[in-house]
């Protein structure tokens, strides 16, 4: 159930209903999700944390005034060496990566605002799993830069991303997507 009392299934970004789409956008503007994948050996990926190299996400947060650093902080949720934190105190970005034969995938989430919602969800989960975690390590960009908005973070991230070519889909893939669209719509 979402804060507004509506169900998660009602937060449908793909909905033709403008009100439903606006609701979904409002409900998702607390985080920014990102992902990249490619076939090897075309691209070599480095996530930062070595020498003077910084990831696009770290540079974007610094652009906003965050003391962004790559690296795990003690007792953070979903610990990882490529997490991005604020001043070594609070985790702002979680990054996961997978490398398998012939391809790689990187994905993550930037917590823009309302870190208390992350804590509220994770406290009972970590307690039930018996895992050590300090809720004070869950932060947001808005905690570090009061007034920072989803749009501010998205703009800073876009400014740091390398140039890219938009992906195209062939006619057969588009036709398949149109045929399967009904099966993947949220009820309502």
C-alpha cells in the first residue's frame, strides 16, 4: 500500500490514464534507478573507488554539493564496496553488478529523498533476518543538500553520463511488445 492509500498496482507509469501516470511519477520521485548492460568484449566497465576515478553517480552527487565517496560504510544496508555514501556516514546509492560469460549488468538506486521510508522498510527485514545494520546509515541526497529534488539529481546525473546513441528496436520486436502489452498492464 502506498502512502496515499492507493495500491502499488495503481502506480502505473505505462498507463494511458494521465491521472494514473501522474500518480505513478509522484510515487517514484523518491529514488532514481539506473541500469546498464552490454555484451563483452565491446565495453570494459569500471565502477570507481580506485585512484582518482569517480563514477558518474559520484560526480553527479558532488556536482550537487554532496561529499560523495565510493565505498562501503560500517553496518550499511545491502553492503557493497561500490556503494556511494555521504562523507563516510550515510549510504545514498546502492550499486549491484553481475558479470557472466559474454555480458555484464550494472544497476542501482539513488535515494533522493525520504530516507526514513527506506529505514521503515528495512528495520523489520534486518531484524527478522538477524543481520547487523545501523538504520542511521540510510540517507538521502535531500538530507545532505536540503531542497534537492528528483529533477536536480536527474539533471546532475544526465550531465555526467557519457554520450550515447539511443537504442532502436526492429519491427518484429515492436510488434511483439504491442501484442504482449495487455499481459503486463496493472489491473484497474
